[in-house]
C-alpha cells in the first residue's frame, strides 16, 4: 500500500478523468497493472474530473479532530458545509443528464416542495489493507470469476471486491451485492415507514443482524458458499411483535437457492419461505417494495439481462449523516417525498447498469437501471419501468463513512417511491453497531433466533 500512497500524493485534481461511452467497459481503458496507480486498489479512477467538481481520491475521509461516534451514531463531519447548488423543477432540465429519471419526475411532480441540495463532493471511502490487497489480487486471479452466465461467482473471489475492473453488468452487480461493510457483521434498528396520502405509517420496526461470510476468511464454522445473510425480529407494531425472518444468499444461487425462512408467534415454528424472492411484495414494507428491491437489489439475477452501459457523472445521495441521525421521522417524512433539507446529494462517477426482463419470464418490471458509486459500490440510485414504459419506481440508497473502529462505508437505509400508487417508503433508521466479534453459528441458527422471541 505504500506505493499507492505515493501515487495519491502526486495526483492533481485537475487531471481529466475518463467517462466511458455506452459501448466502453473498464477493460477498454485499464488493466490490473493500473490498480494502485491510475486506479485505486478497488478500481475507482484516482484523478478528479476536469471541472474540479469531483476531487482526486486521496485515501478517504479525514475525520476532524475530536469527532468520534457514540452509541451507534456517527456525528456529521461536514456539518458546517453549505450546498453549492440547488436543483429544482425550474432548472432540472439543465441537469437531467446527471439525474436518474425518477429524480427528475419527483422534482417535476413536486415543484414547490422538493429540490436537491447538492453539496461539495467528498470521496470518503476507506477500507482496511487486507481488503485492498485482496481486491487487487482478484483483478488478476483466474479463480475469481463469474459462472453460470454471470448468475454465480466463484469462491476464489472471497476477501476483496470481486471485480475491481468490471467487464459486464453481472460483475458490477456482484460488486454491489457484496460491497464491503466490515467483517464481523452489524446490528441495527431497522424501521419502515410508508407514506400513503400524506400520512406516515410505521409498518415495521425490527432488530436486525447482517453479515457477509464472503469476507470472513478466518472465522471458524463459516460456510464459504454463503455470500451474505440477514435476519431480524419484529419489535413493533404490537400485532406482529415477536415474528422473525431471514435469508441466506449464496455465491452460487444456481446450485444453492436462497434459504429464506420465517417464524410466526401463532404457528410457533420456523418454516421455509421460498416466496421471499423476486417481485413478491414485501409486507414488512407495506407493499411499496418487492423482495428483490431490498437495498435496491437483492437475490438472483436470472430474470433480467444485465448490460453494462458504462460510467458517467451523476448526482447521488452521499454522506447522509443528517438524514440518518439529524432528522427525526416527523421532520424527515413529508407527504410526497423525503424532506429535501434532510438529504445530501453529491456529484460522483457511477457505473450504469441496465437490466431488461428476459423473454418468457414473469416480473412486474420490464426494465431497471442502476447507478452505482465507483468508490463504495454501495451508494446508488435506481429506476424501474413497467410494461407500458411508464416509470414504476425509483429508489435511493443512503451512505455514510463509518469512521472510528472500524473504518468502512455503510449503507443501511434507503427509500423507494412507487409512482403507480403515489406512495413512498423510508427504510432503515436508528443506530448501527458493528460487532467486535463475529456472530456464532448457534446465534445465527433460525431455531435459536425463533426460540428467543416472545410476544
């Protein structure tokens, strides 16, 4: 990593960064030899853009002295900054090439109440040395690859970003699915509010645990075939309190389908839940989200063709400390949209991936488009269209850099807007606590989780 540090100190923010055209891929411009030089070890362009509105990457967030996280909350390191730009319905056409279709529609539908506050761009992503080394290694290893026409990923990729130099849409989406958020897992209070006709409704508050065994190389007992697993139990509202559910996603979902399960206090037993997939409405989110829209995308990629469109500069949610902890739900949720004073948007380079529904398969969405941050592979914006070509949904995933111990990007909250129902939901609020020690296999056993639930 010492060579990488030297490269960063010599990079000028005025260097012109390459923006890929619709037909270009990372392989057309860079090779594995560029990682740690022109590219970061995780594949992002080190240089800033020509306009100076995207800075050069200089190693990630520099935390102001005395700023420390407390009780699962991270104080905003950019609290004193002012927006450099406000995008409204009046000027949105000037910026529409750097906005997702859903954001343009939200602005035009809510001309007097919604706007985007665009702040100075900070490239905050910070990762541990072992992740960076494994990511560079993955770029040149033949045993790190996709399989089954992109639906699966080999176990040889474990420990780092699978594809620092993604060559197709599947590889970008695997980077997104497996984006790094620490090693031992995390616990958070996950609340879902759905706003219907201007009235916010708490549909679900649960205590959730997540981890990615993909990164747990030295944890005894981990099944190396599992990419990630998430489980939770409901604490509110009272009518569903005590219920629990979870899902395990595998690196090879062709050979090992998602293991989804649920526990209800009425039946008092754990049952498999194969319906927790694809475009099945997620009742915990009031029907505003499908199961494959959890964190904007979740599950198997087999119902769409995934095309890597390229890379471009886009306004995306970034460093949303205020949204997560500086605005309570009463302030955060407005009748038609999130309070724009709580959001923070920045200009970043993103990978653009378009998903088109395959012939002969069923799904409520005909087309989707994802805009995924080149630094974190977590911050993202998403649009979906129906069979008529009308915009169906748009979504935003909000990130912060979890500084202190550990240092890593975190994205545990997101919003989905359903234009067909004129509703939206905000999912993921409250503290997040990273685990110092990994979850034991016994603790992660569905029977153990269910056995600890009471009404």
